[in-house]
């Protein structure tokens, strides 16, 4: 058992505790003012963490599992997520609704403008694969049962 000689001071603890709170408050404000129209037409609350998760997955797909522990990746994802959110909310400062495709388009642009072409390409290809998979599972209008 280790003996802790000096406890952390309030100043040492405060930055760690306040930083996530500010982010949570920001996301909560976004959630209450903004919605997202999903592909199925369902309306959901905006969650900027979903953007960060999608970007992180794109980095992992290109750079492998070690990217998950990379400070550079985490900082880049956070910066780009904030950029995407700022771009979207600047267009509708009083709140509103975004379509999922518009959000994904902004993610692609942010990745490319930040010089992350390989990540952006992976993200674009994944979107195309998902679109193709959705199209395959969608019943064709000519294959309707007759009344």
C-alpha cells in the first residue's frame, strides 16, 4: 500500500473536473436546440458525441487499433467535431434540424480540409458501402404483392 504524502490541491483537480462538464453542458444545449432527421425519417436529438465516434472509427479503420490510444487522434477528433458542430450551428444559430447526410457531408469536408485525406476516403467509402447495403435491403417498388 502506498502512502500518499500530499493530497491533490483544489487547483490541481478543478481543470480535470470542469473541462468535461463544459463539454457536457455544450452537448446538452445542442441537444435541446437541434434535432437530426435520420434516414428512416425519425427525428432524434442532436448528439455531437456521435460525430466524434464516427470520426474515431474512421481513424481506427485506417490507422489500426493503436490509434484508439493516440493523443493526436483524440485531439484531432475533438477539434474536427467542434469544427463540424460550429459549421452546422452557424447556419441555424437559433436551433433547428439537420439531415444526417448534411452532418456526414460536413464531417467529410472537415477531414479533407484538415489534411486527413486517407481518413476522409475511408469515411466516404464506408458511407457508400452502407448506402449500397441499405439499397439492397430496401424492397423494390415493382416487387410489391398485388392486392
